[in-house]
C-alpha cells in the first residue's frame, strides 16, 4: 500500500512539473517570459519550454481589441453640454512593453480614451461635432496612438457612436434648420427674380431697337387675349401701328 501511494505521489509530481514546463500558445498569443523576476524574452506561438520555479510567463493576446468608451460629458467650445460615447479599436504590437511599461494596458487605454475624447471634442463647436465626425475620429485616433506607443499599443481606429443632446438644444437646432431653409428659399427666389428682370430688360432693349418687332409683339398679345371669350376687353390702338398701316396703304 505504501508503495502504491508513493508511486501515485511521484506521478502527480511529474504531471505538475510537465504542466509547468510545457506550454502551448495559439497563433495570436505570445508569452512574455521572466527569469528569476527579470525579463528574458518573448516566446511563441506553438510549444514553449519553461524551467519550473526559475521562469514564469505572462500570456498576451495580439488580436484587435474592441473597447467601448462609456458616455462622456463634453462641453463644446460654444458652451453646449453633450454626452458622447465612442468605440476604440487597438491591438498589442510589442508584448514586452505592454506588460512591463504599464500595469494593465487594457485599463490604461480605456481611461486614456475617455480623457482624450473629452479633451479633443471640447476644442470644437457643436456644428463641427455633428457634421465632421470623420475628421474628429482621425484627430482622436492620432492623439491616442501617440500616447499609447510607449505601451506597445497601436490604436487603429476610433469611431464616435452617439452624440446625445437635451430637448431644448434639439428644439433650437430644429428652429435653426428651419430658418436656414427659409433663407435659402428667399435667396433662390431673389436670384430668379433678378435673372427674369435681366432677361426682360434685354428683351425690351431689343424690341426698342426694332419698331416692327414691337408691333408684331403687340399683335401677338392681342391674339392671345382674343382667345379668352369670357370677358370683354377694351384696348388702345397704338399710334405707331396706325402710322405703319398708313404707310402700307396704297396712295391715290
């Protein structure tokens, strides 16, 4: 019985040593290995060997991390209070820096994203925040990427998801949009009136240079009016037209 217990204990010891010696890392994983507390090297993927007790490893995932930035209270440059949330895409490029330079790169990146979101958006007005998200996304991404480089982190993309406004601000924006539409309609109407007046002036100048054309236009107008039988129309006969008819009549 004692021999069997000793054999079982030895077997368990061998299994424990084997499990702490042989490690398997997936394609997207790396192992930051420390030897007696000092950094040794980065290993993986595949099968790696560790010296029990002497060496320890920290597993690092190299896949892109999707981080949801919670809603942040932002005061824009024109003193409008809004709530903005975003989504952040980043990945670890240097496992050694990600483990050694910062305690928790995930937590650090999350907190940095929140403060950067407030700082960058606070420099812009509300209209820019609503209409130029693409440019603001790039600005936030560049600021974050520059600061996380020391941690071995690459920020690939930042997307602003929602911009929440209070009810009074929504009504003010609606009134502003309605006033802008009315202004554009008036401008378009004024431009049409201006173009029409220019064309009428050109037509008047052309008819003034050709008396015969003026008389022809007058006759066309009379023909158009005569087509309406619902009313009686009295119109004067231009002296120029009588002179023209007198000139055309045969002389005795």
